[in-house]
């Protein structure tokens, strides 16, 4: 076996040199890439505490002692901080790759922040300590905190891509070792962008017997230089070779990092779970976690029951108008496909002279003669969809979700189209219903539905519900 213990290949050295020159010309972010989650979490805690202190100072005056109402406000801040940080960590939103996705961050931050205050309000009411906290103080704290936490995300959105592009993150000196013919250049560039400075590269061919003297050269260099880490680029199909190298490197008091290359490397990018002493790699996950499904279902039941109670006079009046306007039943039931392509009967107020529910259903067009006089108005204002609240209560639908799919449409779906009826329950309103409606193409509708299921949050559901009345003003055929 042969090894190369000289300086790194020219391609690696030239790339590192260019990165160092670029960072010297610009600016540096004095933290390591690995430390970003801890740093951003600490900044969040500091911002929440500062927001509470600022709210108290603005609403009253800067306290001389940590007692009285001020101490209660700070205790509330600690309670909110724990809830907020826990919510963000569970969603892995402190990951550097997630910190720069501003849309995702904004929705999640506002959702977690508002949720933490709702839990705080519930606790204050339950424990009977509302007299110890000023409502004005808490409202200012909420506003200050929301602005500060969003501004923090804006900072990372601006600073982190610039730091990665210029190599401005604090460096970590490493040597790399591979049994492959060559390290893919994208791996080298990616490590360098994230603050790793490869100062030497070693090649350990797989076709020759394992020779300890080659790895001894690596160990010797690590002991005589300021090396901080060893990085192994190895194909997972050659795990026996990797074990032999890793076993020999255990004599070093340095971290050894395995970077998989080759066709199987994509598996290591997936989330994994430990089942006893077995590692299970997640190939696909549900759009919503079990906790998110329970939360969404609780909101569906509470809101649908409340809405049915409040809207019952309107629904009764519409039923009478339909009965007087044309012959036929008040309600119309049609088969649709819901979550996981399960068929169910969707309820609507009858708005047409026909009640098609077969293999082919002709959708209403502008100026359709089949639409009744009452049907024109209830369709225009989407009042015909109010009976779907019963579908929500039963569990076939959700308040917010993709448009319920017609069976013959599903038969024409490509594989990627089916995700819109596989991942979440269909909804009375949703991203497409608010932003697209009848003017959006089918492909655009599917993309909007998939985007909703991938980026779901409670705050987005609430926002879509409040935007629905404005979308209704656009009308429907």
C-alpha cells in the first residue's frame, strides 16, 4: 500500500489559499460552524431576557431591585424562553442549514412564540396569579420579543451565507484520508466553506494489503503538527477497510470524522433512529408528526363545533332558499379522495340542477346553465361548502388542507401528483384555495398543496383561515 504524506494536492491547496485570501479581504465570523446552533440558541435566550427587561423598563421604570412585579415578569420570561427554545430545538431550527431559510424561520418563530404566550396565559389563569402580572407589560414583552427574534433570524440570513461564501468562519485544521482514487472536489469545497482547512491529504488504496507504516505516517504528522481533526472519505461499501484504519487511528487523542462517498452516501443524509442497538435510517417521513396531527385534529374539532353553532342560522336560511328555488335535496354528497387516497363522501349545499357523482364529473364553468339562481350566489361566496364542517367534525377533512381530489382526477395523477392526497387531509380552505382558486393551473395547484404539507405550521393554518374571507371576494363559478 502506498500513501502520500506530502502537502495536500495542488487543487486542495489552491482552493484553501483562495478562500483564505478572500476572507482576509472581507471579514470574519469569529465562531466555528459547529458552534452556530449553540450560539444562536444563547442569543435567543439573551434576546428574550432583554425583551422582558425592556418591556418592564418601558411600561414602568428600571427597577432598583429584582423583586415585586419585575421578578414576576422575569419568571414569566424564563417560562416562555424554555417553551420557545424547546419548540425550536425539536424542529431542529437552530441547524445552520435551517437558520438561513427565512420563510420557514419566520413561520416557526411566530408560531412557537405565540404558542408559548398562549400556554403562559392559560397557566396564569389556571394558577390564579393574573394579579401578579401586568397585561400591558406582557403585551409589550411579546411585541419586543417577536421583533427581536425575527431580527436575529434576519442577521443569520444575511451573515451566514456571506461567511460560507468567503470562508470567514473560524477555521479547523484537518488532514484528510481516503481509499478512493480522488476526493470529489465538491466535498473539498464544502469543507473549506464551512471552516475546515485541509493541510494534508493521504491516499490508502483498497486493492493492496493493509500496511501499518502508511497509517503510522498519518499518526506521526498529527503528533508533530497542530492538527485538530482527521477526516476519512470512504465508500460505505468498504466498511471493513474503514474499520481497520479507524482502529489504528484510536491512538490519537483527536476526533476522527467519517464522510461517506459513493452511491450509498445519500443514505447518511437521512434522519435515523436508534431501536435498541440497531440503527434505523428514515427513508421517508410523514408530513406531520404525531404531536402535530393531534394538535391539528383538536383545533379542527373545536373550531368546527363552534362554527356550526354560530353559522347554524345562516345554514338553515340557505337550506330553505335552496328548497324553494328548485326541486331536489338541500345537501349534495359526492365521492372524493382524502388522506392516503381514502374515498369519502363530501357534503355541499346543492347549487346545481344535477348531482353528478360518477366516473366523470363535469366541473362548473363560467355561465354554466346548470347552476341555479340560489346556487350562483352560494357558489360565488363559497357558502355551498359550509356543510363540509360536518366532514371536518367526522375526521374526513381538516379546516385547512389541499382541495379534496375527485376520483377520476386521481387516476390521471403522476406519482408526484399523488403526494397532495397522501400527506395531509384535504381542507375546506388552504394555500391553493386562498392564493390560486379557479385561475391556477393544475400543476401549480399540486405544487402549492405539496408546499403546504412540507412547510405546515400552526401559524400558517391560522393565517390561511384569516385570509379566506378576503379570497372569497374573488368569487367562484
